[in-house]
C-alpha cells in the first residue's frame, strides 16, 4: 500500500500501519522506508498520526459545524423576531424562527475521535474566509489570488466535511460487510475454526464475517477510519481545486439558499448530483458552493464572473434541496416555502410555520 503513493494519502498509510501493528512498523522503520521509497521522517509522521488517532483520550470538540459559521452568517438578517438565519426541516416541514448561525449547520461528533486536530485543520481555511467572501462581491477578487485560493479551499472543505460524505462512508461500510459475508469459503472456515458443521450456511457466514472483521469494525465504530478519510478527502480535493479555475456568479433574479451539505459535485450532463447521486469528485464537471444569497462559486476551467438567469438559480437551489440531508437555510424574508415544498415535500405533516 505504501508503495502506491509513497504515503501521500495519510489515512490509507495510517490504516496500513495499524493493520501491521505500530510496534512492528517502528522496529523496522528504516527497512520499510527503503522498500516503500518513503523517507523515514514521513514514515515516522504516519506512525505518530496512528498513535494519535488511536488515543481515545485525544482532545475532542463535540459540536462540529459542517457548514462554516462564517459562511452561514452571510444569510443572517434582522427581523421583528430577532436576528438570524431561517432553517427549514424536510423531516417535519417546520420553519424555524431566525436562529443564530452557531446553532445550525452542525452535528454532534461528526468526527468522533481526535476531532480537535481536525478542527484546527478546518480553522486554517475558515479564518481566511470572511475577507475572501467580502472580496467575492466584485470581479476585483480575480486580482487578489489569495482570496481566490481561499474560496477554492472553502469549496474543498465543505465538500469533504459534509453530511453526504458521512452518509457515503456509512453506506460503503455496510456494503463492504455485506460483500464480505457473501465471500465463498466462509462455511469451510467455520468448520475449520470450530470443528463442527454450522446449522446453516447463513449462520456460518455471519459468524465468520463477524470474527474476521472484528478489528476493522472496532476501528470503524470508534470513528478512526472516518477521521482519516475526511482529512484525506479534503487534501485530495484541495489538490485538484488549487489547479482549477474559479467561477463566481450572481443571480440575475432571486437569490441562493444553502443546504446542510452545501458543496456537491455535478456530472457533465447536469442530471446527477453529489457522491450519493453517483458523481465522485474526479468524475464531476464542477463542484459548487453558495457564498451567500447573492453569490455562488464553482470550480471551473477558466476564471470567470457571470450572471445566472432565474432558471439556473432555481436549478442550483433545487440541487441544494435534493442534496440536503435534513435542512436548508436561507435569508429571513426570502420566499422559499412553496419552492421547498414543491422540490421536496416534508415527510411528516407540517404543524406550523
């Protein structure tokens, strides 16, 4: 595994070290580095990271925003009921009173383990976003490469650190377990392991699958695998984003809303959207991210400033609605209720607004 990318994908490299066992890797550090083509310093960094993410006492941040507060504040307005952003739930069909950006777009223990370290990583982008979002209000942003770079980082951050990625991770794990249970030969392994015939092939597969995947299951349930994957994904997307151009558009009419998974992929035909829609990052035409009610950014082939006609604004908002895992947010005073209900009816009867 280390030979494939010389330890560039930190998450995969850490999982390799954990599977081999950390003491074994440390005892053979020089030899492994020579065979993999890595430096001993990089290999030691991987070992140190493995120790850190396995440490259940590593500091955590329970409440983690998947939509940056600095971005959500762009949708805040003053209203007679207070200052805040409107939140709409698709489960209940309920529209909240204006809420503080701190209280929305977040999930408890999105990253379960060592989350203080991931929060520090996200913060490197988030501390630069306010100035970049201000700059994105005019075409002058393209004369300020540092702000263009920050917007690209924000797209990569919100793509990787998203509820859709978390759900995709869960589905992949469930599918991999199911595939493992269906592997041929588990029945024979059961007989070899226990010295008796199972009551049924299904029981044999269940028992052996559980036993053979026990260590990996513990890593999954602890949150370690996702902790590594989300950072790897961020770094991979960021590499591509840095080499992409940036498109920023403003609506000709209407405005943008934002979902709880705000950055997503779009396929070349514009018909499939997001990872769960079958559009992995490398197969996408673009990745989009609303920057506020009046601006939206997308990775593009050339730097470009444009105006989106109403039908495109509606289409992009519709994609936000469809990719949201539970909520969308918008500026108080914006008339989105009928649009939201037409795009995605609530799952339970609406009681109030």
